[in-house]
């Protein structure tokens, strides 16, 4: 059985499906990522079956979470805890400039608590980005949070547009994710990022 083709067909038939770690893909469509991955002859049919089974399992278990997130977004009521990802511009980013922006965001007085992880490696290549787990002092509408982040000094130099700031209501798995509790297929990237941060004197974890 050709699990590569089956997986692609399944993704096409579930256009609203969000992979478990969707924030890793930035603005790239998940189906495009998987198509490029499956072109690689080193990716076996058994590996494709593992990815396919993992996606179906996540789809079945995450419906209730997704429905609640959509419900909260429609009501315009934002959780006090947010999971924010900022994707940096491949042409203009630099480690010092990105770290400055992360540090400035960490200092905002409307943020009660923060954990942030600066990452580079993905399963399909490199993409500089930072994940934030943010606890707010009080509820702030999504539009205001994005406005405040986009007003951060220096961000427009290294982030192409406000649309590259991904906003989600934080769930328990986001805390595990930012603490590097990820699925097995992502652990190679996790280890590469740990080495990359160490070699470039980047804090392993930004905290407030």
C-alpha cells in the first residue's frame, strides 16, 4: 500500500486539518511540506505510514480542542495564556536583531509571564522563528495583542509582515512543546537547535 499517496489524498480531503505542530510550518501549506518530503527517496513507505497514522490520531483527538478555540475566537474572548510564534524574514534576519526583539517583548508590562524558545531547524530545512508562551496580566483582544507585538522596536526589520505573527490560545500541549517535549520525528531538529543556540550564545530559554 502506497502510504505516501494515501496521506496526501487524506490531507486534501481534510482542508481544515491542522497538524499537531502547525506553528513550525510558518506560512507554508502543510500539504506542500509533505509533498516535498515524500519526493525524498530516503523517506520510506513505512515512515509515511507513521506520519499518516500520527495525523489521523491527532485529528481524532484534537477536534474538541479546535472547536473550543474557534468558539473563543468567535466570541472575541482571549485566554490569559497565549502561544505566539513569530516567523523571521529569511533575507533580513540576524541573531542579534532577533534576540533584541525577543528581549523587548519580554519586558512589556502587559505580559505577566513568558517563556520563549528561539529556533532555526525544521524537518524540511531552516526557518528562523521564535515561540512564545505568554501569560497576560489581563484579557486583551487578539487584535490589540498583535498590534502591540507589531509595534515592537526592530520587528519590522526582521519580520516581513504582521501576518507572520501567529496567534493561538495556549493549550497544555503548548507548554510541553516549548519545553521541548516533542514527537520523535522532531527530536533531531530539537538537538540541532540546542547545539545552534549554544554555539551562538543564544539563551536556551527566555523567561520572565
